[in-house]
């Protein structure tokens, strides 16, 4: 078990510092970086046209994932919004509606659906994959706190207020921590100002991995290194999933994507 995963199992993780929270203002700069890097991003591995559904974070909706979905469409995928309005957490019927939508998309395309979930949307994506392992091709989460304590973030009070969920019992926490039964990638940043990054680290296995990027929590859906990593993961042929390769480009990738297992 790697050191970050050990840390995530504890109950004493603290939310990110006020300095990191203040640095969340970087998100517009990350969007600008993606726009500048657009000529390079056009060279990402091309997709095979399979459907990809993007799920937004807490109190975010489909508008804030539009840039990512446009990027996916341009990269060769059939990208879809979750169409559940603002993400206010697991309100009655929301998860069931998502499961029904994934079934519908899978039947429409005659293919399995990949899920990309930002923050709380990633928790939904993991649970959908657990419910529909035969309809989900892969899951990618962006800054999703599926490990550790549910209060190791700076928005837990907001979550309680909008979701009406004032407590999460140990059984629910244990279920959320279980990885989905499909290829899974967690993309996270150690400079995340919203959630403790240790809560976004999965135990690495035959079909689970972690990719570390530089950036803010709110900028994960527009960060150019995140977009490249997502395209790289989605472009793999079904049934031929392999771990993300940090080598290449004369060592430049290792500078961009640092070793997520380092202490």
C-alpha cells in the first residue's frame, strides 16, 4: 500500500489550508492555458466514437462541464451531459436517473459508456459503474474525495446544507471507498484547495490508477494537462486497458505528471 493511500485511510485528515483555498482563483488561468495549448491538444489520441457522460461537481451543472465536453467531442467521442441540473448530492431519484441515462446511452450507441466525474460527480460515476458494470467501459474522476473522512474538505457544510445529508455512517463510507469493477483512473492535484488530495487517491491495482496534475480543484475541467490525460485514458481500446505511461517526450511527461505514489 502506498503512502498517500495509507494517509487517506485515517480519520484525522484536515481540509486544505486557507492559502490553497485562495489559490482556487487560478482556474481562469488554467482555462487560458488550455486555449493557448489548443494546437497541441488537437494532437491527443483520437477516440473511437464511444459515448462519454460527464458529471459535474457540487453545486455545478452542465454549463461548467461544457468546455470539457466540447473537447471530448472534438477528440472523437459522443460526449453527453448528465442533465440533472445542479449537483446537490444524492437527493432522491438522482442516482437512479443517472443509471437510467447510462443504460439509455449504452443501448443507443450499442457500446459501453465511459464516465468522467468532477469532484462529487466522480462519486456518482463510481456508484453508477458499480450498479452497471456491463454498461460502463471506464471511470475517470477529477478531484473526487472517495477515500478518507467526508469532512476533510472545505465544502462539507455546503454539502450538508444543499443535500440535506447531515451525517454519513461508517457503512456508507466503506461502500464509497470500494473501487468500481471497471478500469478506474483518479486524477488529482496536491494543490487542491477544496478537498484533501489524499482523499482522491485509490489503491493501485490491475485496473486502478492515480494521475497527479498541477492545478486547482475548480480548474480540473479546463486544465490542459487534465484534458490530455483524459484523452489518453479514453482512447484505449475496450478490454486493453493499461496504466498511464509517464515516460516519453524526453522526460517532459515526468515533469508534468509527477509520481503520484511519492511520499
